[in-house]
């Protein structure tokens, strides 16, 4: 006696075969599809299985694969029963079956089935290829062929989808495509007949539990995404009409889309904060200019030893700190680069590293600079600010001791390597600052470029260091990235576009106030500024006209432009902005010399103006010395060679 399982969706055939086999003394169970068969197989281990090829809910193909993957069914002799095998031309041994019987008349099948049962006893013949038994008695039918071809067509569509497709019947997976297998990282054998929530974890498992319930609604969970094997996926359910026990689940990999959305949101947020930061810095710089100007004037009179000399000096230092902060704010706001100069960064970075090494003896510095590093066109002051912020953070991350690596490298970024940075392919200079300090958790790492984000104690950090670094590097057409793990240190990489121009040697400025006697038209809408600037200019020996608006400036210029040697022009004014005033002055006197000054940093408009003949740019607040140099540069430099300079105080 043998234990036999007959799996076929044809009720008559099931009945016929079970009666026939039972009469021959065997114990027989039947199942109408693969799904039922797997149910039975959890308790019943047959010696022989007859399996129909085309069935709903796990077809013969897949059922064979599952059976072959199960240890307890290793010795079961599997016989494919098929009416369509002749038409499919399939090699049944490939799916793990031991024999195949073509469905023909009941009488021929009765004979072939018993022969197959008898053959299952003979292990010698098991490995040898056998022909399909009874094939001679059937003939190819066009309709079957067409149905099979249609079926293949649909399967090809399902298999070519990027979305994972699961068909679920009575809370078990009965069909899955390869995309689903890949997404779930599970073999087809283990996926079929699985309870869907077991395939997921956390939220997704819970959601799946609600989805496969018969009355759960179709559609998505309001755009919610779930984590699945390091990917983000969306899960949609589609009911199958007329079959309440069957559900189709479609899983889409939305990792990339989510990443882009987050990036866009982050960019928008940064832009909004940037506008705010820029506005605050502008107003603040005007106030600081008022204070700095008055201090400069007082210091011209006060000599060391005066009762208030130390106090005034101390106020000046406060202004310097405040100006550093506004400079950071402007850096973040991407206000602009003051002076672009082709620069070789090795020297600049080397100097800063040396400076840090002197004051951080506990840290071992490893410097590795590329020989013949390409030049970059940068504002050296701003890049110094960025490097200083990175070195400072690295040192702060290693309070007792540690290793700090500072490196530069030439790098060509190809199309495939740049997607994470939003950079154009091309030549870049890469700067790396690497520490093996405390590192960051993913939550901290995500927020480090936000202005005012700090994990340091109040007073220890403003949280502006990396925000300004981010703005400055972006504004230089580069990118900055951070790789870090808690306890494992941090790596900051900066990429700056290389330039073809050769780096110029730095010209050192003499540390003296330069005087003159020309006439200057000072244009600024802020009383506090005109008042103090006027005194500063007088101290420097100049004659001064004042205009408190763009229109007033034009009126003065029209009436006495022959006497005016230089216009010190504010960029932002309520009636006519600096740009408009400059253009109108040029129509009166095309050779007009204009020095721009602003509480904002150099923006596109100012840069345009400099290209159109502006003689320089001064960032408020400035000291008398910086003002004096800028004026001389503007007055003495040739007309075709404007020489913009930064008036921002050095930190
Ligand atoms: N090398 C690093 N290692 C570990 N954490 C870092 C490192 N660099 C930055 N961070 C983290 O990023 C936060 C933000 O850095 P950022 O330089 O912007 O501000 P800050 O250093 O806190 O303050 P500030 O630079 O204004 O003095 C820090 O508070 C710290 O948590
Ligand atoms: Mg910092």
C-alpha cells in the first residue's frame, strides 16, 4: 500500500483517480490546487504525488519546486499530470518531477497511473530521463496552445515589472514575481504559501496584517512608506473582483523618490533660513558699522595709557566677535564670495593645520597634500573660515587625544560618481579632514549643517560653523559631505571645482592707514552710517559730500560730478538701489569711480556691478584701515582693472 496525493483542479479526474487507486489498495488524499495540497502536506507525507500542471492558487510548477525544497518530502515520487505539456514543450525534470503522464482518455490514464506507482518503487530508474507517458494518445490542440501562450504573456508582464507582486489567497501567498522575491530577500519556495505578515517586520508586518483581512480597504496607507531590507517601499492592495478570499499586493521601491523628496525639502528649508540669516546679518552689520566706526575714531585720539583705552579696545574686540558671527551667517546665507582668486589650497590649509597643531599638542596631525594640486578659484578668507571650522570641530571631537588627518587630492568626478552631490562632472580638488574622535549618531549627522544646530554646551558653540561651511562651499560651486559613526570618528570631504588659472602668490598688505585728499560722495540711507563714515573719511583727509538716498545722490552728482573723485555707494536703499544709481551716474560721467559697500555680502547684483566698472566692494562693518586701503585701490587702480577687496574684519 502506498500513500498517494492527487492534486488537480478537475473534480471528475480527482474522483476517478482516487477511486481507481484506492481500489488497487492505496491510501489516497486529494487537493484541488497547490494551496490545498500544501495544507495537506503539512500532515500527510505521500509516497507518490500526482500533480496537475495548470491550476489556480500555486500551479504545478511551483508546487513541485516547493516540494523539492522540503526535507520531509525528499522521497516523495512526483508525477506531473498534464493535458497541456505536449503544447508547452517543457522539460518536467527541470522542475523536480520524477515522471510525467500526458492526460488522455480515462482508460489509458488508469493504466499509466498504476504503472507510475509501480515505478516509484524502483530507484534505479529514477535518474534516467523518461519520456512523457501516454503522449502518443493525445494530440496538440490549438486552443490550449493559445491559452498557454496568453498565460506566458501575462507572466512575462508580471516578471518584467519593477514592482513586487504578491497574490494572496486565504492569508497565504500563492503567487509572487521575481521582483517580490528580490525585495523580500527570500527564496520563491519559502515565499509561496507563507503568511504575508511573516515576510515583513515592524510597521510593515502590522500593516500587512490589516491588509490581508477580507474587509480591509483597497489603496495605500495615505502615502506611508515602510522599511524593508534597507529600502523604503509603498504597499498597495487591490481586491480581485468576485474572489473575496484573494488579494493582490503591489510593493513599489520608493527609496530613490523619498530621498529626492527629502533632499528637496531640506534644500527649501535651508534656503528659507538662509534668507532670514542674510537679513539679520545685514541689519546687524549696519549697527556694527556704527559702533566700529566710532571706535576707530576714538582710537585715533586715544593713546595707550588713557583711562578708557582698554575699555574701548575691549569694545572693539566684541565688535570683532559679533562681526565673525554675522560673517558666519552671511556665509550660510550664501551671500557670496567677496574676492575670487585662483588659489593653491595646499599652502592655505597647511598654514591652518600648523596653527592648530601648535595649540592642540594632544592631537597627532597627519598631513598629506597632493603634489601639483590643481588651483581653485576661491575667496581665501571664506575657505580659511571653512577649514578652521572643520579643524576646530575635529579637535573638539578629540578632547583628550586622537589622530587628525588633513589631506588634499586632485579628483576627476565622472557622471556616475556625482549624483549624490549635485555637481557637474569634471575636475575637482578634494579636501578631507578626518578625525577619530567621538563621531556622531545618525540623528546628529543629519542636522549638522543646520544653522544653530549644536550639541555643545551653551556658550561653547553657536552651531554656525558647519552651516556657514555648507553655504560657502555651495556658493563656490562645490559640495561638502560628512561620513560619521558614533564612536568611530568623522570624515568631512569638500569638493571644489578646479580652475585652469594658475594660483597667484598672496600679496601682503601693509599694516598702515592710507590717507588722501580727494573728494568723496558718501551715499547711505542709514544716518548712523553716514555720520560715522563721514568722520572716518575726514580723518583720512578726504572732502566729503553726503547723500541719504539714491535720488539725492544723483542730484548731487549731476550738479558737481566734476569735483567728485569717488562715490562710496551703499547697495541697498529704499528709493533707488546702488545698481540703478551707478547706471544713472555713468550716463552723466562714464568714468565715474564707485566703491560699493553693504551690510550684505557680495551678491550677484553687486558682482554684476563690479563687472560693469565698480571699483571695489567693502563689507560692513569695516575698520578705518580697511576703508583707507579700499579707497586708495579704487582711486589709484586702472579703470580696466577693478580690484574688489573684502573689508570684513579678520576674526
Ligand atoms: N568632527 C566632528 N565630530 C563629531 N561631531 C561633530 C564634528 N563636527 C561637527 N560635529 C557635530 O555637529 C554639530 C554642529 O557643528 P558646528 O560646527 O556647526 O557647530 P558647533 O561646533 O557646535 O558650534 P560652532 O562651530 O558655532 O562653535 C556639533 O555640535 C557636533 O555635534
Ligand atoms: Mg564648530
